[in-house]
C-alpha cells in the first residue's frame, strides 16, 4: 500500500527522476495511481502501482527512457 508522504527510491531513472535519489509520494488518486513529486516537490508525475512494481511511464518522444522505477523505503510496512 502506498500513502501520501511515503518515501520512494528511484531504482531506474530517466530525464525526470535520478536513479538512487529519494522522492516523496504526493496525492493518492486510487489504489493504482498516485503522484510522485519531483526534485523541488512543486511538480509531479503520476505513478502506477501494479504487478510490475512502482513506475512512472513517459511518452518516448518526451524522454529517452520510457519508464522510471521506484521502491518503497519508508520505515512502515513495505507491502505494496
């Protein structure tokens, strides 16, 4: 389960998210979609949580790598 303010580590980066860097979860849309804030916490992209993990998908015309992947790292439950 993902909650607002959970912390995520980027495990595969792209032009918007840096591998190894920590990001914060923003607003939850539903049990599958939610916001991941950018570096300055003033902008966001929508992430997906499914059987492939946690990721943000991008149109390949926008960035070189289509998806950025994340893992949950906060101290609460790691079930997702």
